[in-house]
């Protein structure tokens, strides 16, 4: 709008300004809001503290869930006695996803980046560390699949990493027996990558059972008590770990449903049902009776000073049952849980290495068995070579057949092979070996 001033000049501008000078004066204060004080970056820094609180709360919640899993697995009293590593191992076995979340949110995982910051002065060292971690993650310790039905095992044979053999054996002793050894994450990874060494643990277990049986046999006790001692000593030394897997396997297979989800739900249920109880009792009773008959098979050709059939059998059988686990892991699909990494890292190379190792260990047990026969028999007697050879040949063959059969059945019924399946393979293969050896020896004697 335009208007005329007192000096006769015409001003065109807003009504609130009477002259160009007034307009310019009004324009000058308007430059102050250009500072845009309301748009401050300081308030944006405050929400940064909120995720830390949420992560802490999430970690506490996850730890509570993990504690509930451990209590449901071993009971509250025993859970309080477990170390942090043992509790995390149980959580990892039962729920791999929860384990990964706890590890990712734990303070140890957050300390690693802070430790790497001072090393930035030496670029060459920084590049070497990530390269090793990447190689290990991609080829050795791949995470478990998202679901139970997705096998991740590669079709090609994996190269065996033998650098952690002692760590693997140490971790196996701590996990599979009552021997308490402090192990770390590196030892657990070595066990997962070298599960083919399981027959070594079988030899140690067999030596424990052999010594226990020998003590009672030398004392001249009955052929009923010695087999009971054989089974009891093995079960106690292995913490009834495989027996628990056998019971869970029994519950999983008796479900009257074609759905894999129903079978998996029964397999992982901590409660023992009629199927688990029935399968466990059947296998244990047949194994006990087979051990009783084992002394009779050798007694027909050897006059014993004391019964040596059961101690000799325990020494070799425990090697073969662990070998059967390796066979099942080599041909099984990995699921989730702690044993998933052992199954995933077991392939044809593991099967071949474990087969060679088992034959070497059986040669050692053969020498021990022949020496005990010489010592325990009355008078000069030839070594019953064909009976001992029959035990090893038939036992070795049955270990492979049971391992293959359990892997195929578990892949079809459950979609995977986990720790419960491996434990059931351990118990079923022992029973199958003894019964088959007795059956073949009886048929040969009759013909």
C-alpha cells in the first residue's frame, strides 16, 4: 500500500511503517530470530541414555529367563551349585537364540570395542585381528539355524582343525563325566570342531567300568552283581547324561502324531512320560541281561579263576558306543542347542578319523583283554581269538548301523539330531552290540 509523507514523498510499504526509515528500523530487530534458538542440539543428547537402560533391563530379563531354563533342567538346588560357564552351557543347549542374546548384551561383549580403540595407532595389528575372527566365524563356529527343520551342514567335507585336540578332550571330560575341569569358550569351540575324539572319552569311561567290575570279580561275587556294577559305574561316571537323553527320546517317539512339531515338543519336555520310562527300562534291562550272558559265553571255553567276561566287554563296548555317537552326528541334520555345533561340524572327514581312532583304541583293549584271559584262567588255555574278534567286528559294525539308523530316524521324525538323540544312540548301541554278539556266537555254537 502507498501513502504520502509530510515532505511530499510517496512511501509504499506496510501500514505499520510510516516511512522507509521506520521500515528499516523495524526490519533490523527481525534479524535476531535468525539465531533459531529453539533448534538446539542439546536436548537430542538426552535420549541417548535411554537405550542403555533398556539394554540393561533386557539383559536382566534374559538372565532371568536363562535361570528359569537352568532350574527346569537340573532343579533349583543343583542350579545354585553350577558355575556361570556350566549354566551358560545349559542355556546354550536348550535355547541357542536366548544364549546369543545374553552374550551380545553382556558386559564382556561391550568391552571388546573399547579395548580395540587404543590399538588404532598400529593399523597392521588391527587388520590381522578381524581377519582371524572372520575366518573362525564363517568356517568353524557358524550359528545354529533359525528353526529345527533347516539343515546347515555343507555337502562338501570340512577340513579338520586339530589344533585344539587337548582343549576338546578336556571339555569333553568336563561335560560328559563327573570330572570337574575349568573350561573356557575356546575349549568349547574345540570340542564342537573335534567331536570325532569322543571314543577317547569312551576309553576312559571303559577303564573306570573295567576297574570297578574287576574289583568285584576278583572278590568272587556272583555273575549277577558284576554286570550291575558295570552299568552303575558307567552311569555314575557319565552323570546319567546319556540315560536322560534315552528317556527324552522315548517320550519323543511315542507321540501319536505325524507332525514333527509334536514330536519335538515331547522330546524337549523336561517331564518324563510313559514312553520315556518304558524305552529306558527296556534298554537297561536288556543290557543288564546281555552282560550276564557274556560271562557264560566265555565260561564254556575257559575255566575262570574269576569271571572276566563283563570287565573285558565294558572296556571295549564303551569305546564303540561313543563311536556310534560320532556316526549319528556325521549323518544327522543339526538343530538348535549346544550339540547342534557338534553335529554341524561332523561330516565324512569326522567319520573317517573317528573310525581309525576307534580301531586303534580297540587294538589297545584287545591286548588288555588277552592279558587278563591269560592271568585269570585255570591252566594253560589258548586265547579264544575268534570270540574276541567276533566281539570287535560285530560290535564295530553294529556301532555304524545304529548310528546311521538313529540319524536317519531322527532326521525324519524330529528334523534334526541333538544332544538327546546322541545320548539315546549311546545307550541303544550298547544294548544292540551285546545282543548281536551273543546272537551270532549262539548261532555259530549251534551250527
